[in-house]
């Protein structure tokens, strides 16, 4: 098998049809499979997945049930079921818009054996504000670990990775966090980014992120960052990860404090202080000043 399309979905009924249609519409001159990991959704997602699996029995394999296993376990089992030389990942509320996306990326990796991964640009569809914009505005270039940790460079659906660059040790980590996977692959080969628009990333849908408590999500991201720290090359500046954790918990602090969820706010503030003591004191002072200063008329 040359290419595996890894689709991970849970409660994506309004979006999963577009996702699966974008997958079956891919034009490839090689064998490929579509592996759908459906985590026993409570809406109609599973029924739509079954419909596509019945319509395309030669290329679609559906993994689902008998119980909900959670985001991480569903991602891992779906990933492990893929047998292709190259792997593409698309979450159920995102979708591919360019039918030649995968073939273009296969051609690149086939002719550039020193690359472990290729990624492209995508369109962000912000459903909360009703706007859309490119995921980024960077030019074609190779990406290194410090780029990947500074901010998100590309949508997950834009990626094609080389399966041979993966390692069995990955299964020891809860690497449903995509940044962990990109950082791992960056040490196995080069990563090329192209400014081609080939997918849509939906922002603001009621997926796993929005349906998870904000403090709980920050704690999960902290764990993922700690896993990233374990695989970074010797001598890499670990302060980068501390700043990532600080930034995430600071956002939670402001959100919870403004909503009156003071127990969670204090917990978040303690986490901030653990990672960046001075910056935390400065940020907390500014927060108090704004709260105690009467609004100007």
C-alpha cells in the first residue's frame, strides 16, 4: 500500500461528509486506503461513515466501537491501522479541497528521500466569527523544530509524512498532539512547507477542544509539551516549552477569573508561576490594576 488516509472523527455529523468526500475525491496513480477511526459518536457521524464505507468497500476501512475510547486512544488505534508508505491525517471537521493534494506530495517525497514530511497551507474557516483567511502567509521553506514550537505553521490536514521515518517507540507517547509528531519527524528528516492552499481547517466547531474544560485542556497540553521535551535533541532550549505552558495557563487564568471560576483561576496562576515567575507577577499586577481601576467614562 502506497498511501494511507487517516480520518479521525467524533461527533462531527455536520462536517464528516465533506471530510470523507474530500478523501475519496483524491486522484492518485497508486494504491491507497482510507482508515476511519470513529469513536462511537453520540450524533449521526457513525451512520455517515458507514454509508461511505459501504459505497467504497475496496478503499475504506471503518474502525468504531464497541465503546468510546477517547481522543488519544482513538487517534493511536487509527494511526496504527494504517499500512501505507505515506500517511495523511485529517480530522473529521476538516477537509481536503484539492483532489491532487496527495499525489503532489507523494511525488515530492518520492524524489526527495531526505525529507520525512511535507506540508502545505490551508484555509481557516472561523465559524464563530463567520470569516475565513489563510492559515499563514509564509513562503516556501524548510521548517525546523524551533519553527514548529514557536507557533502552528500549517494545518494537520495539509501534511503527508513518510511512514518509514516513524519509530515503534512512538507508541509509548500519547502523540495525538500533532506538534509532538512534527517535532519527532523533524529529527528523522527535513520538513518542506509549500504555500499551496489544499485543505480547510474549521475553527470554532464543537469538537474536542471546545467541548473540553479549558483548564483540563491546558493540563493536557502541558502533558504533551512534557512528552515533546523527552524527544528534543540534546542541548535544545527547554525554555521554549516552558513559555508554551505559561502562555496556555495564562489564557486559562484570564478566562476563568473573568467568569468568576476562581478555583480554576488560582490553579492556572500557580502553573504560570511555576513556569515563568517574574512574568506571572507582572501579568497578575496588570490584571489587578485593570480590575481595580474605575473605567473611564
